[in-house]
C-alpha cells in the first residue's frame, strides 16, 4: 500500500471543512486537527470538528486555536453555514473534548516531530501565521501548505475570498513566508458543486452518516443558491485542498507569484496573482490550482463517506 501523505488540518467547520476532514481521514495520514474561528466562533468550529471526527471514527488529536484574526475584527458566516456553523443535520453530542487549546504549539511540535508533513488550512490563516511567526524553522520542515483560500475573484467582496478576507495580515504572512504553497482558490473550487444528483450519492453512501451529510449539503446548497443566481449547489471548497495532495492527478495548475492585498479600500483581502508574461514577473511562490476533474473528485468524497464506521 502506497504511503499516505501526512497532513495537519487547520479548519473552521463549516460544511465543506467537514467533508475535507472525512476525505483526509480516508486518504491521508492525519497527524492532527486544529480549529480556528471563521465560519463560526471558535467554540462552535471546535464542537463541529469534534462531531465530524466522531463521524469518521477518527481519534486524531484535536486542538483549538485562535478565536480572532491577528488584526481584523472577527466576522463569521452564519449567512452561509447557519448559527451552529454546520446547520442542516442532527448529530449526537461529541464523544470527546478537544485535547487542548494551544493549536499554535501543537502545530509547531507536530511539524518538528514529523518533518515533511503538509499543513492543510481550510479557514482563516491565523493559526498558521502565528505558528510560522513563533517558529520560522517550520518553513523548511514542512513539505508545504495546501490551503483553500483566495482565487481569481472573491466571494465576501468582489475581490476577496472569505478565508483570506477574514485575516489578510495572516494570509499575507503565509504567502510571503517562503513555504511551498498550493492554493485552491474560488476559480477552482466553484468547479465542484454539490448538485442534487451528487447529494443523493452522498445520502445513499452510508446508512447513518449518509443522510446526515446529505442534510448538511442540502442546507449549504440552499444558502448558496439563495445568494447566487447561477449555482447548482454549494461548492465543496475545502475538499480541494486535501485532494490536491492525495490525488494530484485530478488537477491542473500554474506556478504564479501570489501576494495578499492588505491596504486596499475595496481590495483588502484580495489574492493578487501575477499572470503577466513578462520577464520581470515576480518569482512564483504558489502552485495555483486551475482545473479539477470534479466527477472523479466527488467519487472520492463518496468513497470516503462509505469508509465511515457504522458505529
Ligand atoms: O470561501 C470559502 C471558504 O470560506 C471555505 O473554507 C468555507 O468553509 C469558508 O471557511
Ligand atoms: Ca473552511
């Protein structure tokens, strides 16, 4: 059996974060999960992570982290994810508490003990930026950072994607850190939507978890379709950051320099991707994912759901 890629997830569950955790549990070696405020306040993203780890029968360590961005005021996304941060299904109470509240030092210690691990953030980059600030040696010890964030257009604003927009200072520090970055931006993640047919694939994939996850996607998609004029369903943004590492064959990409706008009155939180064909173009610091085989990717999501324990 091929060695599974080692990952450390940093997330803000969050409907699509939930699917990213399930997919990573199936196809990667998850050394730990850390949580950050984003889609919902930290107590809720952490509770939701506990719930999802139970769904996939994972006992990987869980540590909560930053409850607010480095500089920006905390803003959440109940308008998309609901008041719980993961509305749409009823779950049993989580079976275990988080293992700690110091995500930053958990990340640092885990990377130092496991050189070559990938950091996979799917929420605001606050924890990652703090870990790199406290321990700059991490840049050389990780294989890279596969993140969901940014893109060639925005969602929270015309130019800024939610994860980057929440904490632009953190995002800027991560993109400027020198670490190898793999970026699943919105122009990629909008290619894999939870269409009604795909939601039925999820529902029938597992006797217990299937209907619950289908309920999450129905809620998530209802919210997305109410806010957009041409969406068939909610994009499974965060899953892309995991599959980019476990199944790179399903992606097309380009190497680009990416920087984060901090000061723009209307562009704060924008990921500025340098596509110019000029010899003076800045050295690429990011693999920008451009295409995904969404049918193949969604089949992997269904396969991961099937692997959840019956309980
Ligand atoms: O903009 C989409 C991103 O913001 C996803 O990670 C979603 O979970 C939210 O955090
Ligand atoms: Ca997320």
